[in-house]
C-alpha cells in the first residue's frame, strides 16, 4: 500500500456513490456549487457525516460557497476508480441475471454489460436484449477480448463457488455476487455480496413493531 | 424506546442475517453446536467481530463448546423480527420487478411475495408465476387483505417517490427501494435502498488498480 495515501474508511466508500449520484443530478440541472447541507440532504445523509467523508478525500469546500459540483464529482469518480469504463460480464441468466442484463442503470453509470454467460444448453446461443448468451467455457476468451475485470454472479447457490473459481481463473478480479451464499476468493480479488432476502431481513429489524420496541426509525443507507 | 433494551448497532444488524444464514445451513446438516471461529468463517466475518456482535444479543456461547445452533438461530430470528412471516408486495413489474417476483429466495426466508402491482395497462391483469398483476390503485385493499407491511419498489426513478407515497398511504411501513434515487419517507416508516449500480461502484474502489494503489483487498459484507 502507498503509505502516503491512507485508505478511505469502508463506510465512507459506501457513501461516496450516493454523493456522486446527487452531484450528477445537480450537474444535469447546471448547478455549479452546492452547500454541504444541501448535498447531504440530497444524498440522505447527515451533513456532519458528509463533511467528514469528503475530508477523507481532501475536499473541504469553501465557506459560504460550498463545493464545486463538477470538481467534486470528478474527484469522487477518480477516488472510486470510475474515471474509466468498466465492462461487466453477467454469469447466470435466470430471472435475476436476465433482469440485470437488461438493467439500463449499469451502462449509464460506467458499467456496460458486454457479455452474458451460462452453462445451460437451453440458454447458450439465445439472445437477451442485444447480446447472445455465451458458454461459461468461453469466459477466458471474452475476458481478454473485452478487457473485462468484473463479473456479476447470478447463478443458483450450488453453482456459485465453482463459477466464481472459473471466472477468477479466466482473469476476473472483481466479483459482485447475487447468489445467497458466502464465496471464497483468493487475495487480490475484490468481492461484494448482494443478498436480496438479507436486505429484507435487515429492513425488518427497523420496521415498527408493536409491543417489542417503540421505534420510529428511518434507515437511509 | 424501551430503556431496558438498547438498540443493536446498525453494522451488527446488517451482519445478523449472515450469521443466521450460516446457522440455518449448519442446522440442515444436523450440527448442534458451533464455535465462534467456525461460525465467523462460514459467515465471512472475523471471529472477534462476531463475538462482539452476538454479545449485543446477550449471547456469549459456552467456552470449549461454542454456541447452540438452534437456540442462536431462534434468538437472531427473534431479534430481527423474523419469527413471523412477512408478506411482501412488489411494485413495478419491469425486468427487475419480474425477477424479484420470481425469486425463490424470498419465500424460503420468510418473505413470501403475495401481490404484484403496476400502473401499466399492458401489465395489469397479466400473470407472472402464480400471481396476477393488480393495479396500484388496489394497493390499500391488498395491504389490508394480506396484512402486508413491506413493499419492494422496482419502478423507474421518475415514478418512485409518488409510488412510495401511495404505498405508505395504503398502509405500508417498510420499503425496500430498488429505484436508484433517494426516497423521502415519514417518521415511523423503515426504508432501505438497494442501488445495484452503486454496489458495482463500491466494488470498483476495492478492485486492484495498478499504479494507483497496491491493494490486495477482499471485501466481505
């Protein structure tokens, strides 16, 4: 690790895309500067936390003016590594994989889906949107041809670890896992799990429950 | 708030479903007890963090024996409010909404999807899986009939806030939002955003980047 550049805390990293999304919306409306309190409100975060987060990037804004919208957006993009386009392959074209393959939000945000991969003979060779589903065995070739570093795994649980291993062998270094199981990856590979039922379980904790807690809770983030 | 029962930290709440999932897998294999280090490994969390998390629930395990698998699972389920089934409505039946409607993982984990709702005349009345898509205007009736507290919002960005407002008016108190925008909800409503492109953005930060950081990072959770 570069000693002169400390890592940003994980909780801050997780909020940077929220700030970026709000800054991009402001940019579309030709807003040039934004106060920390306004940006915090747009991102659904408290203002003190936002200022602390941005201070990790060396961004403190200007008193009475706030932050320069395009500059701060560019800085967050750089910090997150979003200054380059990151092509993505989707592995596993069940319902969820198909939805992800068709999800317009990825390409718009710098993550074009450039290939779809499955092992099911009924799926390989079929078209989804503008792409043809390739076989998992072609993944190494695809990774090289499209310079793909990131895979979205949307296979059934039982297949996920083997598919993940094969993807890493093919050159994938960054895995977003939708299969509801914990994957093992070697050092040097970034892994982030998204478990949709787990999101509902977390949400349930914060739901008002009569007779157990007298909570009035909003959870943002 | 019940003064005798402090809230569990948000980061701990977010990990409890990981422990529960691992405990349920152990239970299926008829494992009666588990050490903190083994459970931590299964959940992809470090053991000290797991012990701290479970101490918030008053669970400390037994030295040399570990945790009782069924008891700890029941306790986490109770803590999360998962001891009851929580019927869910999906609002917005685009690609993602359809995938969520068909996702087997929700019902298995206590979140049966009992209704599908849209406003598009081309979708209302059609069948997805075993359900017929209802109109958003019927939501209040559906919420009452099925005792639904939780809505998954999978509409386009532009419609999400109005749909959310209408859902809350219909009696929804718990919202999982897949539309990539920040929703405003009143006090007493639990909201959790899931932004799929944002997950990729966070992941990108941890991807090995030559010449910028010499990172070898794995991110679990």
